[in-house]
């Protein structure tokens, strides 16, 4: 008995058509926040709307571009979703996982449910901004409120600005302003985990397997979700030594939100000032991307005049760890085998590609984007432009890492090299593909010619219009 309303019919509730046969609920759209606890947008959904259905969309706009169908990142996401589903089922609720283009998925969801509100957390990347604008417009056209919240960082977008209102492009003054604006309450946890009784509790939805979305399981080794206090106490002395577990390995968890950034900030405030600075570096690059989203170009336009070489054979040797420089090769082998690479080694291999081989930093950036488990556009682009000299607050073009000295300083006993490069020291190891001193001289001359050419052109332009 439907109180006079025919089954399947609709009528207006407020200004929106209402079908009493559709389940009525709100939705929290999980993206880069794959956790139930200390989640800002999820907390707001639970506390302000209730009857919350958790949603994740495997976005084919992204997945279709991945050539390797044994992608560790997709596997990582799937494992994180499986853990969330297990917890939600215990609570009598469920996670709905969809597969497709987000705009098409949302059209299907509005046909399937009466959606009262949608929440999600901010993403700062250009594709995500365009996606959220389109979804927001679609939902608004159907009278569904769509709100997004800050969750993946302490500060974001234009929250930390210079006194003149412009964005910072140098890290140190940004870091100082970040610290001046910060108050401990900003790192307080959002008690989303305490409000799970307000989840939508009806039918359970099956989680699709990797094969159903076109991917395969991998050899993924997931880092622990917590950082030992003892590691952070020695972080400033161990963070540059790739042979020992001296880094937090939190980058992948921060990338996909399986760990709250607020929790790491709280921990670093109590133990390690140096580690807090590294978390601030991440937010520095995020706000750079927000203010300067054209990442395909050099941040410093003059550096687009560098005459890069286009040697695909040398690039392939770099990708495969066959340069003849042990720290470079060990780093690339680690990346290819695990999807991760120690941060100190990332700087060395990036410097080698852009300075020793004079290959375009965009080649290296794209390779890292395809391989890194913790790939984050802002940090990856910022790091590669830093290494090439073209980015904000970058290493000057005449600074060329000596990979042999880096090895002697940071892996003197060759423990890291021996782990990833077993043929090192044998006749099977390839000879160096370039001589450091000659490569350094070539790089400095090429950079100088490109930058001087820009200055000459600019001067001619000024003379022309004087």
C-alpha cells in the first residue's frame, strides 16, 4: 500500500521529482581519501545528512590511459577499497564501487537513487577540477547539493599567500608563512569514525574484482600505515641513506588518503621538525600546481629554449638502469621492481637524465608518472622541474650532481647498490655511458646557450619597440 501513490510514479518533493520506489540517501564520493576515520568530507556527510552511501568510481578517463594492466596503483586502490568494504559490512552498510566515466556514472546513480546531497573532498589537479565542475553542474541541474571539503592537506590553494596577495614560488618563505598561520587545532582529527551509525543500511553491494575493471593483481608490497616515533627522532640523520629504512614511506598513503595528513602533522609536531618541513614541501607543490596549472611547460619560460637531445636509445638505457653509474642504475631498478624509489636517489637519477644526458625532463616525468606507486602530479612535476632547473625554487642550471660522489656520501658500503644491482663490480656491469666531467661541461654550455639566446631575443625585442 503506497498511500494513493501508484508504484513507480513520481511527484514533487520541494522542487524536485520524487519517486517513492527509489532508495533515498546521501552520498560521499571517495577519491583521494580512502579511509573511514578522520575524513573531513565523510564526517560532514555523516553528521549533516545521514543515510550516507559511500561511493568510489574507477574512472575510465584515467584507467584507459594506463598501458600496463598490472598497475600497482590500481591494485593498491582495490586493496584499500576491500578493507573499507570489510569494515562497512560489519556496520551493516556497504561501499558502492562503480566503473566508468564519472559524469555517466552520476547520471545512472540519479536514476537509481533519490540523492539528497553529495559530499567529497577537494582535489587540486587540473583534471580533477574540470571533472568536479562538470559533476557539480549536473547535480545542480537536478537540485542535488554538491559540496567539497579540504582534507588532503592542512593548507591548500590560496590559503598561504604573500603579503601582496600573490602566491609563493620559493619554498622557504612559504614554509615560514605556513608555520606562522598554523595552529595545532588545524591538525585535529575529524571524528568520522564515531558517526558510522549514520551510514545507509540496506542491501550490500559486491565489490568488483580487478579483472572486472580490466586489470590484474600485482606484486605490490604495501608500506605500513604508521610511522614509528623512533624513526622520526632520527629522521634528519637517516632520510638521505637509501640502504636503511630511514624514511616514513608515507607518500603512497598520502597520495591515496589511506592515512590522514593531519595525523602525520600531529606526530611530526611532537617529534620531528624536519619531517614537518617535508610535509610542508608537499603542500608547497600543491599550491604551485593550483596557481600555475600549465605543468606541460617549464615554470621558468626561458628553460623551454634549452636544446634537449632526443636520443631514445640513451633514454631506454636510463629507464632500464643501464647507465654505468651505480646509484642511478640501482634507483631505476628499484623503481621498476617496486614502484618506489628513495627520495635522495630520485634527485640523482633526475639530475643524470636532464644534465648528463641532456634529455627533456618531460620524458623522465612521464616515465615516473607511469611507474611510481606514489605518483602525485604536483610533487612529480615539481621535483622534475627542480632537477632540470626550470621549476620554482629550483637547483641552478650549473648545479650538476656528481653521481659517484653521491654514491660515496650516501651509500658508502654499497648496500643499496648491491641490493638492486647484483652485477655491480663484475664484468657483466655496463661501462659508464658518459664521462661525468665532459657531460657536466656539455650541460652547462647547452643551458647557458639556451638561456643567453632567450636574453638576446628579449633584448632585441626591447630594442625594436624602444
